[in-house]
C-alpha cells in the first residue's frame, strides 16, 4: 500500500494474477451465455478504475506486440501439395 492507504498498481496486478491466473473457460461447444457469465464473474468484483486499468494494460500489451511486427503479421507460406 502507498501512503494514502490504497494499493499501488504493481500490488494490484499481483493480487489479480494470484486470484485469476487459473481462470480459464473450457467449453466443448460455443456457448455465448456461458462466456458472458464467465466474463461477468471475473469483472464484477473489480471497481471501475480497476477495470479501466486492466483495459489500459491490455492496450499497452497490444501496442507493444504491434510495434514488434511493425503492424504486419507474418506472411503466409505457400504450400505446394503433391497431386498424387
């Protein structure tokens, strides 16, 4: 905690990682209702500022990944198949 008594972002990220690191939804078939319920179970305990922090963190991660590829993904390979 910092001087004001609140949790700093690094501590918050550690707490989130400990709590949600194993939260993986596995479904045999596509079920949008279960996906939404899973997301809500994950997000509801968070405050609005914590949700925004997660959103900003993910945005930074995506920008870093995009910068590494200069905005372009890997080119697809042409596979020649043997006609036999």
